[in-house]
């Protein structure tokens, strides 16, 4: 039996979740629903197009079942959307997964959705990523319930009646699938052909006892049939056998009781009867004895069946990557923070640290979270131990991603190449580069702010804040002077705020300054305030109404990342735009 994927997406993105999304993005709920209703069918069509080749189906199934796809997203969406960071992570992961699955950027689709719904492009970009993550998650949940790659083409083909009315040439063109007529005319034929050639794992058939003339030869199965083994429950049979056994045992025991009463009255007759019992009576006694003996066995089988039925459902698969960060002080003493999935992993890490450094020569804060995937890097921890003794070294291990900074990133020491050789190609290993991080942030900001600079853009505070916070103002150390690298981005920010002011809808914002934890707390507080005031002064000088902006510094409060690594401190040294209270 197939499924209606649109219904599964609607169940996950319920009215409550849509309202939650709308508040985060700053859209009316009906606009959010319109984007979801346009993007979801288009993305399903994209998966159908992907699955229309044998290799495409296999690649798509592999991507759906990958650890990056959250099979429990339907239940977890309210929690994931409860924070800005959670929503951003969900959006980014969804877009990443879609681009990996479809082998193309999804900006073209979300731009088309924006044009067709009238919703700002940066909002449709975010919602498209979230819909994509939800779509792949509900598909993974379905296949985890008992599916295989051979069923994927048929499942996709069954979606056409549910999505056909929502497709148009613009959406399909953005996906590289041609027009509606070409897509509908070809995709089902292609999916059926893939289904005919791909493996359909099934249980071996039960041999037939006797053959007939009509059964000779190999049976033919339609190529578009979905082969499925149905598990039949036999629990009712156990209960029936147990009931019959219990009744027979009761009758037998009652008969024994009557016999005993008669034997007390006539002991001589009992002895005689025992010697001259007839063959039918002996057979009856043996049968009754067998029934009585079978009653405990049936009861045991019933109890075993009931115990099997009462077993708790399997726990959901872990969704979070394991994490390890460490810094090494000038004396070579490491401080570690880690999150692993079990007490056994925690014990293994502590044991390795104790063997290397001794019980009192390291600091470790290790958290056990059952929702964390197995820490594969633990099998390589011996390779990291020498690095944990290198003064000034900083390392972050997030799943299969390793980031070096501080002394660990010193090219002369060769740790980058050494770890690549030790961990192998399955790990992504690199050094943190501030210039590259600034360049990446600048690119994201300039792409997103185009939507706010368009004539029909929204001045909703949530939209404005989200885009302004993509820019990075990378102040020089101990300086509050706005760096040259941030001038162009701040001017574009000023244009948006001035345009909103001219429309009578200028958002009231606070420019909040934050620092990392390096240095004294009071000095960091003062520096963060000066930096916030510098940004405000620049925007006001450019033309933003002074009464629409305030500035405040918060020092190293409210970190958004760990201060253990250069990338974490870089993220914490930030200017953040928030709604003024």
C-alpha cells in the first residue's frame, strides 16, 4: 500500500507549526501556507524526476536513508523551531540535503516560488529548506517502517495524482524538468521502467505441493507491481489453543476428583480396575494425560506471545553528531568539552585521557546524550592525544568534521596533513580561516539583502533583523573602528532601514555588541558597547533615523558558540540587531 506524501508533509507542518514558522519569519500564516503549498509539490516532482533513472533512484534512496536526514522531524518540528538558531540550522540542513539530492541549487526554485506567491525571496528560501528537510524526513520514516529501494519508484509514481494540479511550467522549468506536459507524459513511464529493472527484495516463496499444467513455466509479474510481504499474526491461534487446553484440563481434573471419591468408597474395586482396565479406557486416560501436559506448554507459548507483544517500541535513531572540543594551555594541560551518546563512550574517553595525562593533568566536561550518534572518532582518539599536549592547540571534532586552530593549525607543525592521513577520506579536516569565514558571510548577506532592496520588499521587523544579522563586522583586535571590509554591507543595511523609514514603517532596533571570553569581563563589556555605538553612528550618519536605533554592549554574555576554538570565538564576537524593547 502506497502513501500520500503531501498528507504526511501537511501533518508535520500543522497549523500550529505554520503559525510558529510565521512568527519566526515575520509572515502572515496564510502567506507561509501558500509558500509551503507551492514548494512541497514542486519538490516531490523533483524527486520523481531524480528517480526516473536507475542510478538516480539508488542515489535518491541512499540520500533519504543517510544519517543527515531526520526521520523524526514530524514530531520534533515544534522544538526545532522554538529558537532562531534551531530554525536556521533546520533551514540550512534542508537546503544542503536538497542540493545534494537534486544535484542543483534550490535558489532557482525558491525564487520562482517567491514570484508566484508574492512572498519575499529570502523568506521563500528559508521555507523551501524547511519543507525539503520535512519531505526527506517523512520519506525516511516511511522506509524505516519496512521498505526498500525497489519500492521507491512506485511510491514516487503514486504521487502524481496528488501533486499534478499544483504544478506549472515555471516551477518545473526551475527544477530542470521541462514543462508540465512533458513531465507528466514521461515521468510515469520512466519510473515504471526503473521499477522493472531494480531489485525488489522479497521473502522466498512457499513451494507448491502439486503442479498443474497451467502452473508450468515462470510466472509473470507486472513490472509496476509493488511486491510486499505481509506479516500475518498468529496470536489468536495461541489464545484459542490455550483456551481449549484449559477447558480440557479442567474436565480431566474434575474427572480425576470424581474417580478419587469413588476409590475411597471402594478401594478393592480400584485395585481390580487398575489391573483389568480395557483398551479404550487406557487410550482415553493417555489422551487426557497428553491434554493436561499440553496445557502448561500452551500457557507458556501464550505468555511468550504476550511478552513479545508488550515489548516497547524501538527507540528513535540518534540525530545529533557527537562533539569534542579541546584547548591546551601554555603548560600543555588540555581542557575538553564533549558530548557522546553513551556512558561506555564517556568511560572510554576518560580512560584514554587518564592513561595519557594522569588523573589530575586534564580537565574534562563530558555530557552523555542518548540522542547523539556513535562517536566514530573515539577509535582514533590515540592519534589526537599528542595534539592534546601541544601548548596553544585548539581542535573541534563535530561528527566527521575536524577543525584545527591555534597552534594545531600551524602549517610548520604538519598536524593537518598528519590527521588527514590518520583519519582517512571519510573525515573532513581543515583549519579555520577568518578571511574565508568573513567572505562566506558576506556572500550570504549580499544574496539575502537583494530581497529587502526590491521595491515590493517587506519591512517586517523579523525579516529585516534576519538579513541584517547575516553580515559580519570583523573588528580589529581591541578596536571599535568600523573596518573597511564592512562598509559596503553597512551601507546596504542603511538603505533598507531608510527605505522602511520613508514608507512609515521603520523598525525600532537595538544594535547589540558581544565579545568572546578572552580578556577581562569589564574590558570586554566596554569594548562591545563601543563597537555597537560605532555601528549605530555609522548607520545614522548614512541617513538612518537616529530615533530608530539604540546601542548596547553585553560583553561575553550569551555566547552562540563555544569559546574553545577560533571559529567559536569568531562567532561570539558579533554585532547583533534585535527588536528594541
